[in-house]
C-alpha cells in the first residue's frame, strides 16, 4: 500500500476515468459519489491519500471513519470483522492462492485460525526461535559478510524452517529434577525421626535444584542436540533458499501493489513447503493439500516473515542514532515500529454504526504518544492482532541486536517492493496501480448498484 503516500495524481486520473466510462450509463451515481467524497475530503484536509478508500467505502454504502483517538482505536480493533475494503479487495487477491490469516474474514478466518492454534501446540516454544536466530547472527558476525535485504529474507526463511521442523519441542531446559523415588524412606528400615530428617533434606535439595534451573541461562548448546535439525537441513541448500526468495518475491511485489506476481512461481513455493510437511513429523496432522491447512504455514511462518523482517531491518538501521536512548532492545524495536511501521493502514468494520474504520500507521509519531500507541498499534490488539507477535519479537531481538551497528549490515541494499516508501515507484508500477484501482472501483459499482458480481 505504499502508493497511498503519493497518490494525488493517481486518484485524479482514476476518478476521471471512472466518470468518463460511466457518464453514458449512470452519471448521477458518479456525481453523487464525487460530491460525497469531496465533502469528506474537506473534513480530512491532510488525508487526501485516503480518497480511494473513501470512494470504495461510499460505493459500498458505508460510513468512512479515520480515527486518531487511541482509546477509540483500541476499542474498535477488538472486533474481528475487517470489512470489505483493503484486506478483501487488495490484500486477499495478492495473497492468492494462500488464504492469509491476516486478511480473510468470517468462517474462513475461523477455520484457518483454529488450524493454526492446533498446529502451534506441536512446535517449539517461541524462545527457541530466538536461540536459533542468535546462533545464525553469531555466525554472521564471525564471517563479516555483507548482509543486504536479500540475505536477510533468505536467513529469515532458513531460521523459521529450522524452528518449525526441528526435533526439539521440549522445554528449553530439559534436565529433570532429582528422582523423588531415590530418597523414598521405608518405615520398616528407619525410625520416624530419620524419615522426617530425610524429607526435610529432600525439600531443601529440590528447592536448590529449582533455583539452579531458574538461574540457568538457556543457550543454543544446552537446548538443542546435534541431530535436532537433520531432517530440515537436507532441504536448506543455497539453491533452495535462492529459489524460495525468487518465488516469495511474487507475493511481495503484488502485496505492495507494484505488479502482478507469477502464479506458477507462487505454486512452486507452496508445493515445496507442502512436500516438506508431508515428509515431516507433521505429515498426518492435517491434509496439507488443502489451502485452509497449508495457508497457516505459508503466510505467518514463511512469506510474511520474509517480507516484514526485511522491512523492519531497514527501520532498525535508519533509526540507529536512537539506539543508545533505550536500555533494552525491545524498547528500541517498539520505537522503530512506531516511527516506520511496515503496515500502512489497519481496518475494521463496525456493524452497529455501519462504519468502515481505518487507522493510519504511516505517520504515527505526529498523531500519537509513542509509549501508549506502541502497545496497541505495533503488533495490533484484540482477536485480530498479530498471531506471530512473540515469535517475531524473539527472532528480531536475537538476530539483529548484535549486528545492526555493523558496517556490513546494509538492509536497504537491494530492498524492493516495500509496503512503505523505502523504494521509489517507476512509471510501470504507477500504471499497474491505476489499472488495479480503476478495476476495483468499477467492480464495486457493478456489485453494489447493479448486483453484477
């Protein structure tokens, strides 16, 4: 949705095209939409970029609301219905043939989310993805090879796959406490006094073990065994990572509204992951050929991290002068997300007031208090908040904390198809956006006024 930031020219052309093509049919409809849109624009002087969303919302017969009231935003984001604008008209077609758990609505969303929650019970704790990420970061620090946008995406994929398919899904510290049977006292062999003394010692030993275990710092070495990654390592060749990057780009550029992604390449990515799933310990858990099943792997664990982590990496580097202001890395991460969030807009539909509700994340620093807004907006809130929040935060902290200051960390190099303005649009991309927007507006007019699907 980066086109929203410089859309004045695009919107004017699209609006003229709409009027020109419909003047011979139902010009009154267009005039009515134009009047209503202009009326709202006068009340949203600095939000001209929202004109396409205003037009679509009005065509659908809904009220348009752009809120900068944090308490109102928090309340609205608790809802589960995202409506029928950004996610349905722009994001869902771009995600196809994946059913993005972030975009789908209604029954489909309930099924995909339910499958995801069931699957999460079979994968390691979120702390372990941090340990894997930290190990990869240590290897990078030793090599000191250039880390650009492409390498970040490939390493992100590698780490998430190792996390999902490792054979270690036990608690991080696996050493057991002292066997309670060892100190069992036989009443026939010792006196009551000795038994009580023994039990007292056992309690003390148990407490000491608990304290020692709690104080133990989990590391990659004391958590994973050498053969934990044998299964997935056979797939993680440089050729496979390179192919997955190329296939993943097809979603990236289409979601960012840059150009149409190649469906054949998308299917290659899906089929490759489905093949791994069908050979793995998860093979009998779901029907992995079903989009409602492979989608909850492909979107939150594969494609979204490859896209979003590289976007966030740019922000981490851009704001590096602010790094020392924060005692903890997660505080700095929240700051970077607040300043340059990878998602431009959030939306919900409020049925009671028939209102399509939008939150502009592109310029939060001019509209909200950072500390309060970060808690609500950085990873969302409510039932449709980011389901991978804890995995993402563990990954980002452990992977980037020690390398963001390094000269060889250059995430902006080769960074393309951003959801923000990290790369400039060319003429071809602008034409694609114009055609897409024009097609959506015409389609919505046909559906809402003429009942033509």
